[in-house]
DNA sequence: TACTTTCATTCACATTTGTGAAGAAATGAA
DNA sequence: TTCATTTCTTCACAAATGTGAATGAAAGTA
C-alpha cells in the first residue's frame, strides 16, 4: 500500500473509492542529494510526501544568509509536518515561494499536485478533512515558531529544542541547527558548552 | 448595511440569500477599555470583526512578560488582518488560546461564532471562499512574522515597520510597539535616535 | 490650575550574541 | 591507511541588546 495513503488512513477512515481516487492522483518522484526540491521564486504547485531521505527548507535574507525553516524526514522521530515538502504560503495562494527546499540526501517522495487536490477534495468529504488537518497543522507549526522567536532568547530556544526535538542534533549538522535557531554556529557551540557543565 | 457584510462583499459577490444567511448569524458585541476580549487558556469560539476601537493581542512568556502579537483597529490604515479579533490557532482546533486580546479603548464589534460559520459555510460555496481567504491570510501573516523574526535583527525589524506600517507609531504607545518588535522599550528608543540622525 | 500617573528618552553598565581566526575533530576520498 | 575537506569548537574582541535608574514630557484627574 502507498505510504502516503497509509499515513492519511491514520487520521481518517477512507472508503475503497476514496483510496482508489487518492492513489490515482499520486505519483512517485525522486531527487538527488543537493537538488532543489522547491525553488525560491517559483510557484509551489504540489505537495510532496517524504518516503525516504533528509531535506531542509530555508529562507535567504537580503544579505544572502540562509535560515533553516524546518527539517524534513520520515522516521520514528519525525512529526506530522516533517513529512511534507511544500511552501504552504506559496501553495495556498499559488504565488512565488519564499522558501527553498534542498535535498540533503537522495530523496524518494510521493507527489500530489494542487489541481489534483482540488479534484479529490471536491469528491470526498473525508479527503476534505485531510486538507484541513494539513493546513491547520501548518498553521500551528508556523504559529509556534513565531511565538518562540518573539518571546525567547537563543539559550531558551536551544533548551526548548533539547526538550522538544533533541534528535535533530544527531540527524543534522550543527550549523544547520544554528540557522534553525536563528543564531551563529559559534554561538550555538558556546551555548552547548555552557549548558553541558553548569 | 452591516459593516462585516460590506467588508466581505469587497472580496466575494454575495447573493441576496447569502447576505441574509450571513446577517442572521451575526450579532453585535461591545467591550470597555481594559476588557479581555480573548482570554489566554479559554477556547476562542467566535471571530470578532472590529467596528471601532483599538485593541491588541499578546502572548505572555513563562516570566510573565508580555509580547504584542498584533494591533487591531478599523480605519483607513488598517489591513485585512487588523480587523479580526481571534486566536486562529485556538479557533481552528477549538483548543485553549495562547493569545490574550485586550481592549485598549471601548470596542464595538460584530461577532460570528464557530458553529455559525460551519452552518453558513456548508450552505454557500461563496461563503466557503471567505473562510478560506481568511485562513490563508492568517497563515500569511504569521508566516511573515516568523520570517522577519528569524532573519532580521532589531534595527532591521524597526526599519521594516517604518516602511510597512509607520502609522502604528502614532496609534499605539511605543512600549507596545517595542514588544511587537521583540525588543526592550529602551532599545527601541535608542534605535529611533540612531536612525533619525545618521 | 496643580497634582499624579504614565510613558518616552537618556545614560551607564551588564549581558548576550556576532565575527573572524585558529586549531581540533570528524568525515570522505584516494 | 593517508590526505583533503568539512564541520565543530574555542578564543578574543566587537557589536547589539537588555537592565535599572534618573529625568523630563505628556496625559489624565481633582
């Protein structure tokens, strides 16, 4: 059974027709390490579901600095939002993406296009629920990110990462974690030293 | 004609039936300056549309510090999202709110409850579009906020505010603006001095 | 008006974070 | 393995931001 369909089934019970309708609009796609899965400036017209491989999404500011927005992978540690490779902002509005998504390893993914989502959603109330769960989750995620950035300093953000998603430290390079926290790599190093032996 | 209906009409053409259906589920509500319109911890079960008066939404961190999330008012300067008094996060999921919304002046508002939205949305495709416009806008807004906080420092955030929403400086007290930017009031003062005479 | 309260600014100093350079450690390739 | 490359850490110093206190301006109240 398709991994994406299996994933959706955890949330919503799908009829046989729903399952078939869904499977019919899905296709497989693969990327090589280093590929840009989503390009800043281009419109994000499909949602990709990660089957295997790690990737990261990031913003680039006016000075060319990269800031990791999120990490994406599919294993026991991953959360809901980690599976999906998409700039929701761009996807929802069909406007140019601000985000770039880059394959850190070879990626296997399942793709669902914007137009196909419209098609299946209009056919099935259950599938409509999936779309709303996904967008509510995306909203929660970005909301939490903004809250953390507004209300806490670098040390607090690192402690929160240690608490909420410590496995990221083993999966991704620390300079990427640093840009996820919004600090310089050297500052992260300093924080780690300070926290490890108080 | 109801101000909220008028507002909606700018985006979507409403049939007579739609208009009547919408007006039937709206009601007026007023608050006194200082009132809490949305309380942290309680579920946000309606969306309020500001007719008059200023308010602000804010988070409180673990140390009791307040961080302004947004300013809300309804005049020539206001944007889409400024009208609405709601914690979308809480509203979408019907979970306890993280935000508090406080009336800075006496407020007149139009209220639309969660259950009533479901009712009218299921009756009219046009009204469904309104709901999706609103949630896409909420998403864009929070996305932009997170992006700015992640990628720019205090000075850049202040310059961006000067560029994008300078009128806030005349409408709201500077210590509130400071907490919106995520800096201490004294730091905002220093930035203003530095920028006014280079 | 005078009085009180609140807010904005300024200052000195503390703390946090950034930066560039250097070396250590880890990783990957031949 | 050895060598080259990348990443992590450490350090010293610079820059940014926070903090508490003091002052004066502005706004509200009697």
